[in-house]
């Protein structure tokens, strides 16, 4: 991966775009494509809480909508001083495109890097669907 400090700084900068009037928990994310491009996102809340969107999914949906499908790392930045990792839904969406992804975040002020696979053990993804279809003789 290129400079993880720079990727985390991009996530911190993206956090400024957060719309979090309900949780007061702004989050920014920076997603590094394997081509070197960086896609950012911030969490956007809604009065109907279930319609809110996390920063990581905002970043990946932005990237995918613009043609990117391969990613190396994602940095996540919550409120200053708070260790913030992707939620379960974000981990699942990230897995769809990048099971080998590295997650970058600050933990007690120290830059930390963790494989997505460590955060989502025994993940369910496209290969499981293909395997189940093949076992039942269904073409995918």
C-alpha cells in the first residue's frame, strides 16, 4: 500500500463532509483503488435512521459508480480520539469488492492497519454464491 498516513489524512478531511445531526458521530472514509485513485465519503444521516449511509459505503459506492472495482485499502476516521472501524454492513460491502483489503485507522493515536479478513472472519461473498450454484448444477 502507498502511504497509510496520507490515506488516513484523506479520511479525516472527508469527515468534514459528514451530516450527522442525530448521532453527532462524524465519520470520513478514504478508499484506495489499486490504480492509485482515492475515493472519499462521509456518513450521511437521515431522520429515518435506517436510511442513513456510512462513510465507507458512501466512498465505495462512489468509486463503483465511477467505474472502479479493485481496492487495496480503506482508511476510516471518526471523531478525534475515537478508534473507529467499519460497521458490519460496511465490512460486508467492502468484502464484495476487496476481500484482501487493508483497513487503516487510528487507535489511541497510533496508525493501525488490519486486514479486512480479520474483521470479518468466515465472510460470505460472491464465491460462496457461485459454489452453492455449482453444487446444485445452476449456471451463474
